[in-house]
C-alpha cells in the first residue's frame, strides 16, 4: 500500500500545496518563494529518501512568518496522512548530523502526541540567514510537530554559521524521519503496548 498524501491549505495569507511519498527516492520539487527554505526542504527530502513536492505563496512582503509556519502545517499534515494507521513502522528515529563546524541531533517519536523540544542557540550575530530571522525556524518545526503528531527533539551541540547549523538540522530531520517511518518486519500492528498510536 502506497504511503502517499497530498494536502492543500489556502488562507488569506498563504496558498500551499504539498505532496509526499514516504517510500520515495529523495526526489523533490520545492518552490516556497523563499529560496533558503526551498534549499532546506530539498535537503530534508534528499537525505530522508522522501519524494516531496511543495508549491507555496504568501504575504512575504509583510513577513516570512505566515508562510513558513503554514508550510510546516501542510508538510506535517501530509506526514500524518501518509502514515495512515502507522502499521509496522519503527516509530522512533534519530540522527546526529555534522555539517562542517556544526553538529546537531534530531530525535523523533511518531507517537501521535505532538511535542517540540528545540535547544538551538545561534551564536551572537547569527540572527538571520539572508533576510530570514532564524527564530522563524522554531515556528516551522513547532507547526510540523503539531500537525504530524510528532514528538520532535532538536538539539544543537555546537556550530558557528547559521546556514550550516540549519543545514545540519534539516538533513538530520530527513534522516530521523526516514528511520521512524520505515516498516519493520518484526513489528505486528502498531508499535505500542496500548494497541494504538
């Protein structure tokens, strides 16, 4: 059974369409109208072996916040929808990922209970990448976690450059998600003693 989903979200602030295949090959077509976000989502898809298509527009002339948060909502919804009943998934995934001088750790539990722990402190003076406030990425990850029903922990061990820090995190997110959604042959039903996730 194909684990695919398409989600559309249109508000007065944003218009977003996303398609996701959890059993993909790392193919991506990303156009959020924010090139750096496109780059990060492409890394997530490539390193997570996820097929991901995102087309998004929004009121970026006002701020990037609405669009980035809503992209997180839509991708999160697509993950949850594609997982379906979560039969035989590993459920947990974790990745420690270096990117030059930066090292981050991402851990996931696809428990159905959203929770974000975001321990990422950017070095002084690294408050923006291009013209995007780095604080907006926490909002993206919270929206992703809430809408995927994902327990998501992101910890930066160290790093100097904001671009490298975020690249390490997004690559790690893809790798951790790949591990968590993988079908495990020894698991019967859902991976929980409750009998449901």
